[in-house]
C-alpha cells in the first residue's frame, strides 16, 4: 500500500509540474511579446496614457498600470477592458483596441498577458 501511495503522489507531482511549468514558459514569452505591442507607439501605445514599469515618458490620462491582478482578479475582464472599454464605461476616452481593430485578437491577448503581469 505504501508503494502505491508513493506512486500516486509522485505521479500527481509530475503532472502538476508538467502542466504549470509549461504555462509559465509560454506566459513569459507572451508577457514579453505583449510588452512590445504595448510599448509600440504605432500599435498599443499604452504609454501614451498610462504609467507602467519600464515605461519612458508615460502619459497620465489613464490610471497607472500597477497591481493589475488585484484590480482585475478575472483576467477575462481585463481582456474585455482592452478589447472594448466602453462596455464598462461608455464615456471612456480609452480606444476600443479590439472592437475597432487597432489590435488583432492575438495582440489583444498578448497585451492582456503583459498588463496582467504588472
């Protein structure tokens, strides 16, 4: 019985490391790619309105992008905010990056990963 229990624990640990280990590597790439889009003045240009880590010459029209996991515990809500902020606030000055096709779906996903990491 001891051998079976040890095998189950080992297999569970292996599965957890495999699943979550792969996600963190992919997320690191997505975060880096999202940062490129967010800092690109011809694409996301988040720095035009927001202060964020590593950003030079940030704007101050929008809120600083800090503690994003606390502000958006549900990452899908953050993506929705980037896709079309008029859903949450019809009078916002933030452009609807996805709805108006300023960014592609993939770019919205990448920016979401980056902003969520802040």
